[in-house]
């Protein structure tokens, strides 16, 4: 027996598009999801706060080199007991005292403070590179989760369609079995296929919910209907087709690698910072003060004005300075080793993602042909089933192969897009304009 007109229409609908979703008046596209994520994603907000905090330390480092002015005031009640064995006044007295002072201090030679300024600048560069990495990572996460959700939705739709097709075939087989035109084996095979398809639908529904929750995690809101990938989709070939070019690009522009390089620079400054513990500190100061006091010798009102220099030279600190220098040197070696590890990881990942991108492009072409082949095969098997030369199991198998080919074809497009933009990410070339470019691929 041949399949119903309704099922033929269902197959045709899936042949026209990888996603059979009806596009609602309001759909979420990668761009709309990204715009929400920019405002609500916890990771990007935390990265921006970290950058602002690091930039604020520059004011602190500069401020430590500028003059400091302090005003102090003191009022006290005093009790004084003078016991003298010579000529003079003895006895006990009580009096009040008041002391006010204004002091200015200007660092002149403070190697530690000047080194702190270099450390601060270097740490800001690290934070800026890390924020750039977080921005590109946000785009990558948005696209990956969007494609994962589309793939899950496709999987659900294909699973439902397959179940409905198998259900229709099951009903047909049941009718034929009742009138003795097919065997019990055919009927049981059809029933088993339907039960399996029903279980796959349940699993697919759970996967859809999970992927939508993944989008909500970075946007803070549940997504609306996701726009399907339309006929505007056209793979972009990475130019040039040379993995060494992309590796060199990543070595130069990868923000995580840049941050690691600045971290080595920072650790070098840290060594100098602790070495400065061996250097003298030289400041100039000026102060004016007024002291009002009393006592057995009468009241006094003293005005004092001072200007001078202060030199502090460390002689022995219990070995702390030398120990801190050794610690900083080891931290620097640690940073260098981590840089080397990051470099190797970036090189390997770049080569891998480049290969995956090219492979995904080839898979798109191959699976497009596979879909056409399985459609042709299904037609032939359907005709054979009608003529009695093919079994129900043959027909069900051909239907599954067609659905699997279509599902793989759609997934290959998502896989390509995810890898292509990951390639741009790892080479430090991913930006919001890429989201706007990819947005035209979707029916909205």
C-alpha cells in the first residue's frame, strides 16, 4: 500500500525547509538574542565590572605619587603631677590642651610607587584583553546556543513527523492484518517502530526545553519563537584556505593570548616592585601647628612651622624583601609557562576549528546530495511496497533514513556556522557586525 496524500504533503514540507516551524509575527533572531545578552548576561557584566575596577586602580597609583595633605586636631584633659628634688615647683595640676596641625608630604624618590604605576597600567591592559575575550565569547555563546536550540527544535519536528508517519503506517498495517493481507510480524514491527518513535519524541521535547533554558541563562528572559534558518543561508569560505594563516592570526590577535602576554609583563613589574624594598625612600614635608597647653609652669601657646626632608633606608627586614623577590620571580616563571600553555592551546584549537569549518562545508554539500538520494530511494521502495516486492520493514527503514538525512543536513548547517564564527573568535576577529551579517540568514 502507498502512503496517504497527507503524509506526502508532510514530506514535501520538510523538503522545502530544514525547519517546519511557522514563523510568528515576533521571532527571536541571533541579533535580538545578542542584544538581550549584552544587557543581562552575568559573565559579560562581571567582566565589565572587573575592567572598571581595574581602571580605577590607576587613580590610586597616581594619587600615591601626588602630595598628601592632612589636618589633625586634638583636645585632651590632662592631669600632671610634678615631683622635684631640686629647686622648683612641685605638686599636682590639671589643665586642658589643644593641638591642631596641617601637614603636607610629597614623595620625591619612591621606586615602589613608580613601579606600582607600571603594574597598574599593565593590569589594565590585561583586564581590557580579558574583557575583549569576554565580548567575543558572549557572541560565540549566543550563536552556539541559538544553533543548539534550532537543532533541538528540528530534531523534535523530525521526530514528531517520523512518529506520525509510522503511526499512519501502523494503522494501515493493522487494517491489512485484520483482513489477512499482511503478517503478524509486519504488524508487530510497525508497533515496535511506533513505540520507539514515541520515546524519541519525549526525549526530543526535553532537549528543546533544555536548549531554550540555555538561551534564558544568558539573556535572563525566556526566548520567543526562534527564527528558522532560511534560504538566504550561504556558507562563507574562510579566506585564505590555509590553516597556517589562521594560526598566525590567532597568535597575534587572540585576546586570551594577549592577556597572558600582558600578565607576563605584569609579573616582571612585580619583581621590580619587590626589589624596590631594598631602595631608600625620600620625601619632603611641610607642616604648621598650634599647641595650647597648661601645667604647673603656666599656660603656653606655641605656633610651629616646619619644612624638611625625610629619608628612610631599609637596613634589615628579616629577609622578607629577598623572599618576596624570589616569590615574584617564581610567579613570573609561572606566568611564562601559562603563556606557553595558552599559546599551544590556541594554535591547536585554531587548526582544529579551521578543519572543522572546512569539513562542515563539505558535509553540507554531501548531505544535500544524500537527502535527494534518500528521497528517490523512498519513492522506489514505496512503489515496490505497493507492488508487493517490498516489506513494511523496508518502507519504515527508508522513511527513517530520509528523516535522518534531513536532520543531519540541517545540523550540518548549524555545525558549520558555529565553527566558522568560533574561528573568527579564536583569531580575535569576531564582533557585533558578524552577528548582524548572520542575522540575514534567518527568516524573520
